[in-house]
């Protein structure tokens, strides 16, 4: 069965520092991969997605993610964090053309220090 | 286009009552999915509707049900509420088979 692991429950970085949020998945084939962000009291906003092709994916708000098949990972990165990036980040996986079995990681809460 | 809207945003109920939540998808989107988000269980898939038909259902008891109307708006109903049903209920809509879901702000349900 597919599953998603986000090893870091909480990460604190200083404003201006680089960020990497980890995501590992377990799936029989290459799934569709997503990163979402959730601000307090809000719904989820899609940051980026990977379906196929170039393994380095650019998203909104300056985020990017790299799909590494050999490591079953899809880590999210940002070169310079802004205070407004403080939020919870969710990695998700789903089978192609079938979102009814989409699985979410437990989330990583990001705190940004001034 | 307007985003996904959910009503009400906040709801307080007591055990044993029932509740109906509403979701209006982005115009043109035919698929609506529902998720429950709790601190303990995280985000869990409830069910998905497409063209008024339930396409799949997650692992939730029969107290959780839903429907979709011809205009793609969807409702979710929870009967005989339990304390553990307190959660943020998120609705997401999707235009087609791209798995790119757009989420609404959610309905915060508190069961006392």
C-alpha cells in the first residue's frame, strides 16, 4: 500500500536561510507527487506537483522539489525563507488518474525566526 | 474564477446530532473530494464524487455520507455525531483526471 513519510514534524529556520523539507514515499510505481502548504485556519494550497518528465519541479512562492526515484523521495526546497513561509507543509502521493486514493504525509510545521 | 467555497466555516454541535456541510467547487470542475483533518490522524480521504456519483470512499463508518448535485455542488452529512468527529473538513475540486486538487478553506466542526 502506498504511504508517505515526512520525517520532520517541526523545523525552525532563520529568515533568509535555505530550507529543505523531506518526503519519502512507498508506492509500487511512480506516483503523482504533490506538495501543499496550509496556513493556520486555512485550506491547502498546491505548491507544486510532479507527474513525469524533468525531475526538478518549480512551484509557486519560490519553492522547488526534486524527485529522486532511487531514493523514493520528493524533497521540497527553498533557497531563502521568508517570514511569510511559516506554515504547515504536506507531501502527498496519488496514483495516476485516480485521486481517490491520495495519501498525505503527517505534515512538517515550519517556524521562521526573525 | 472563484475558488472552492465551503459553508459554514465554523460549526458547533453536540453528541448525537447530525450535521450537513456544503462545498461549491470551482466552476467547471466536476469532481469533489472530501477530507477530514485532525491533529491525531492527519488528513484522511472521506469520499469523492464525480458527476453526481460516488467514485470511491475512504475508510470511514456509514455515519459519514455525501452527495453531489447536478451543478457539482456537494454536501457531506455526518449523523449521530461523536466527540471524535471534531475536525477540519476540507473539500477539494478537480477539473479532470490530473490529480490537481484545489482546496477550500474548510469547515471547522466542534462536537461537544
